[in-house]
C-alpha cells in the first residue's frame, strides 16, 4: 500500500461506490499481500460493461491497469461478448492505449468502446 495514501482514500465517491458494489464482478491485483489495484465489470448478453478501475498512485505506470483490463477482456470474450463499453470521464489516454475508441455524440458521460469480435 502507498505510504500515506490508503487504498481508495482519494478516489471519488462514485468510483468508490462502484468499486465496492457487491453486484459488480471484481478482480484485484495484489503485490506483497496488499491489494494495489482493482477492476469492476459486468456482462449483459453479448455486451461487456467496464465499470471502474483503480490502481494505487505509487503503483501506476507499471502495467497493472493493463493487466487487470486484459484479464477482464478474457472473461468477456469467454462469455461471447462482442464489445466492451466503458462510461468514463477519466483517463482518456489509458483507454486509447488499450484500444478503446470514443463513441461520438454521447451526452453527460464520456463513453469508450472496444470491439472484441470483428464483424
Ligand atoms: C487509469 C489507471 C487505472 C491506469 O493504471 P496503470 O496501472 O498506471 O496503467 P498501466 O501502467 O497498465 O498503463 C497502460 C497504458 O496506458 C498508459 N497510461 C496510463 N495512464 C496514463 C496517463 N495518465 N497518461 C498517459 N498514458 C497513460 C500507459 O503509458 C500504458 O501505455 P503503454 O503500455 O504503451 O506503456 C490509473 O491511473 C488509475 O487508477 N487512475 C485513477 C482512477 C481512474 O482514472 N480510472 C479510470 C476511470 S474508471
């Protein structure tokens, strides 16, 4: 855990609610027995919903976020999902790096999409 930055302490309320929602599926990343990253998601038929992701500040930039997202993608592919939708207003560069594209004309929330199966 980061010194002086307890897990999720500085995250927004909505992000915290999503990450702690028991209805969401969750994968955590542990280092030396401490949870330093978490991703939450769910699937609805052939659609995957990327709900939230968080990596502790002092562990960022080491590929943890990518690994969590890839793990989620494998689960979604295994269930036959054709695409992933990610409603987020944060970290555009992260989503672009992972192959997501911005869905145009969305209001209120920025939405990224990634196709899993070529049509
Ligand atoms: C977004 C977040 C999960 C990324 O986690 P991370 O472990 O640092 O990401 P990774 O190290 O796996 O980075 C994956 C790629 O995205 C890029 N990237 C990640 N954050 C970036 C940023 N802020 N600016 C530019 N590039 C970024 C990395 O350079 C990397 O690219 P590469 O593989 O070509 O080198 C982390 O910054 C975080 O928890 N942020 C706060 C919560 C948040 O914004 N969540 C997203 C909205 S739900």
